[in-house]
């Protein structure tokens, strides 16, 4: 079943608020990167907020495909695009506020954090969601 827009939103928020939160804890307490700062939770928040908007675009593009499917390779490209967008907003242009100066956030740590969160969310969406919510796929991605 092709995910509906509401199903995309539900799945994105559920996975970022659970898997993304737990994966961000080692970064936030300083186990990874030696910077103890909640900035990583802010990044998850920005990914969630902007992702809701991007999902509208992705849903439109998906409907223009002949099979109305969204292959995993497209999810990878969407993840890369979202990473570039949030990185530019946080680090380069600074229009997304952070609890620390943007110069203190290392680009390497940002990319590592984003990559680990994205990979964990992707794996959870392809495996755990199908186990925990067996009807999730058949309801257009909606789990409520």
C-alpha cells in the first residue's frame, strides 16, 4: 500500500520522537563528540518540522509515478536533500536557532548525527513498524 500524506506524517513523527530521540541521547550527553548539549534534539525537531512540509512534496511526486511507489533509493535521496536543507539552515545561513553558537557545532558531528538518526529511522520503518503495527502498511502508513 502506498502511504497517504497523513500516514507519512504519523510515521515520521512517531519514528523521530522515539527512535530519533533515543539515538540522539549519546550525542546530547557528550558520549559522541565530547559536546554535552541539547542541540541534537533541536536538529531532530527541525527535521520533523521541515519533513512535514517536504512530505507534501514527496506525496505529490509519488502520485506522478506510474506505480505510485516510493522506492528505498528515493528515500535515500530525500534524506540527503533534507540533510542539506537543515544543515544550511543551522550552520550556513543560521535561520534556525540553536542553543549554542553555530560555529561550535562541528559539520562532521552534524553529518554523523544526521546519518545515524536517518539510518536508524529507515531501518525501523522497514522492519520494526511492520512487526509492531502489522496493519500499518495496509492503512496507508497510518498507525493510529
